[in-house]
C-alpha cells in the first residue's frame, strides 16, 4: 500500500518535472544535441553528470517511506535540481523512464565486489578475481538471462497509479550498472538505454590488473579465450533483449554513451515504429582496462571483439576515460558506424582533434580532479577548457563532465564551471 504522503510527494515532483519538460529551451537543446551528433554542430553542448556526486541530494531530503518510491524520488530530485541550478544543456523529457528488471546468473565463478575498509565513506572497491590461472577459465559457464516481467510491470503500474495522469511512465531497456555494482533492488541509476559492451571491464574482474598485464605476453591464448567468452556473453544478452521485445530507442535523453544523449537523425526517433532492433540503437564500446597495452597488442587482443559487437548496432560511441589518440585510426577503420569518440585528459587533445576532424563527434571529458574535493582549481579548470577551445572549437563538440564524486557540499561550483565554459566558447 502506498501512503497518501508518499503519493503527494511524488505527484508534486512529477508536476515540477512536466513544467521543466514543457519549457521551450528543452526543444532547443534537443535540436542542438542532434546537430552535434549529425556532424553539423551549431555550438558545443555541455552536460554535467550529477547522479554520482555525494550528497547532491542529501539522504534527509528523500521523504518517501516506500523503498521503490524513494528510489524514484531520488532520481527525480537529482534531475530537477540539475535542471534548476546547473545551467547546462540537460534535457528533461515529458516522461519518466523505467528499465526492465533483469535476472542474471553468475559466470560460473563468483565475482565478489570488495569495498574499501575505510573510516570515511568511500567509493573504492576491488574484486575477488576468481580466474587465478588459465586453467580456471574452464570453470566459466554461459550466463542465464531472464526478465522479471511481473515485477517490472507491477512497478510500472505503481508509478502510473501514483503519477501517470501527470507524468507518463515509459518502459524499456535496462540499467547495466545496477547489476554490475549490485546497487540494490530499486537502485536504478537512470542509465537504462546504455548498451555498454564492457568486455575488458569484465575481463579485469575475472583476472585482475597484474594478469591483464602479464597474460598478453605469457598466456596470449588465455586472453583470447576470455575475450571470446565475453563476446559470446554480450551477443547473447543483446540478442535476448531484441528477441524478447525489451528494446526501446536510446535516441533521446537516455544515456547512449557515457553521459551522452542519443539525439541523432541517422537513427529512428522514439515512437516511429512498434518494433525496435539493435540496428536502431547506439552501442558503447571502450577498453579502459587495456589502455596500458600497446596499440599493436590492442589490435590483436581487443579490437576484433569490440568490432564484432559494434557491427550489430546502428551507431557507436567509443571510449570513456582511456587514451585513444594512439589507436584511434585503427578503431575508425574497424568500426564504420563509429560516430562519437571520448576524449579524456589522457589523450593528446590536438592530435585527437586532427584525426577526428569534422567526420566524428569530439566528446570531451574534462579532468574531474580539478573540480572535486575541498578546493577546486579554477586556474586549471580554465586552462583545460581553453586548451579544448584551441583545438576543438570548430569541431562537432560535446563537453561531458563526469566522475566528479565529492564537492564538499558546494553545488554552486557546478554552475560556475558551466558559466566559465560558456564564456570561453562564447555561448
């Protein structure tokens, strides 16, 4: 039973959500995002990732008692606060999105998350690394995948009963990180729509960093075995979603890449057909864990597997935090449907801009350390954006500020950074 108090809280937030969604600026922002992804940018688009910031919405601000509605309230308050305060190019769509609740078996071996033992709250963690020697690979089994339709539809019906007459509820896709990080029964981080490949992401969780570095020399066939296993796992998962009719378009404000919106003309817009296929969607390829191996080794051990997955999607976003400029040309050759490339602080900004030209999206990720902690370094923050302006001002540029976890309770620094960046780019 949902209490009247919980119902009233969600309905007030739903009304505020629809007020933002109805603002004319939302349509203008959609147009600007689409222009960047259509490779005819009018100006850079800017987006902050606020969902991971500690205390961005404080625990005491969450007022609902029902566990499911508390998670909805948390997501809604984060979105509404960002739309009200930050001044970036956030888009609030006139619906609330709910992902399918999935059930995955393990991989035949337990991959346990081990949190840091620390007196302070910490996001640090490690894993049990169950594949200690190549012979352990034989323990792996294909995962079983199922969708809990009854639970998902029940949650959707609950939301529709509480707020559906104000804010429609849209169902589709799932949040991969809710399962990777075991964030709880209702801990959906709002990333449904994100078709994350995560091959080396999982490889690291199997064997650990030391084996990643050694096995490409000492046990190359074991690395290929593991990559082939992960490729088959991801193909089975994505095909399950397609076969079971669980897909929904990620060509809107869903997280089509690492905090990137999916607005683009070369893929169908939401609602244009009843059936959605993988070819209608963005996929997200990356290999942060293997940044340290050489481009030649990357070409041997990683790229063929990523390319096999990429060809199943309509468009591809490549990268996250890793350096890309030393291997970007081979990625472009291997993925004809590549559209957007992540440019983190580890990449050579000028070289990456030269390679991408105006044929791809230059997806810039500012360095999070400069804005984090007790004292932001505004001199370095300005230099970071001026360096970006110098090499990418005439590119198809999106600036996605991610991985800021601590701001010492100072939310005003987010808007200050946005205004500084807009001033540099004369927006």
